[in-house]
């Protein structure tokens, strides 16, 4: 009779995300002066992420840290192409339950950026949608609609 191997590999089934590849793709897009569409969100593991796409490149996830967020926003605002991530495998983590998209929106509101909101009467009643138009693309927001969010936006004269 033959022998059957019942040993199970100790190798993890979960693969580590290739953030290096995502960064190289982003650099190629920036080098090509592409208009980017960016959406921010919190990853399942508490890592701040950006979903990045363009007309020529399908959407992909890029895990962020503070300096890479600044580099990405600098490209969107000014079109400046620089190598801003010396270690793409390192990322920052957020507090548990933190909403990175909301944090970005609040940061942009406090900077005085002009954000365009979809009128609330036209919007799905569960969400507030907005767009930040930039020189080299746009940032899209779709945030869960709560009384706290609406009060915050009204206090900061973002919506009527």
C-alpha cells in the first residue's frame, strides 16, 4: 500500500497585501500625469487605506501612513510627482472603530477646502456624498448620514 501524507503545512493561508506593488502602480500613474479618483476608508485591520483609480487603471487599494497621505494629497492639489514612500510595507494603524474617511473630510473642512456636496434631497437618505475637486483628480466621499455628521457640516457651513 502507498503512503498518504496527512501533515498540514504550517504556512498561513492569509497572504500579506502587496503594498509595494500598489505604490509602484501609483508612482507610474503619477509619472504619467493621470487624473486620479481617490476614496479613503479604514481597512479591516485598522489600517488607513486609499482606493485609487483612473481612466486607464482599475481601482486598487493602497495602505497609507501620515507621510504617504501627504504625498498623495500633494500630487492631487499641485500635480507634483515625487517619490514619497521609502517603505511601502510599513503602515500606520487607526484606533479601533475610527472612520478614516470621516477624519479626512474633517481635516479638509478645517483646512477650508471647497468640497462639493450632493444636495441632501437628491441623495440616498442613508449617506452624505461629496467630491473634492483637485488639479490632478478628485476625492470622493460617501459617509453614513447621522445627525452628528449633519450638525458638524452645518456648523462649518458646508451644507444648508
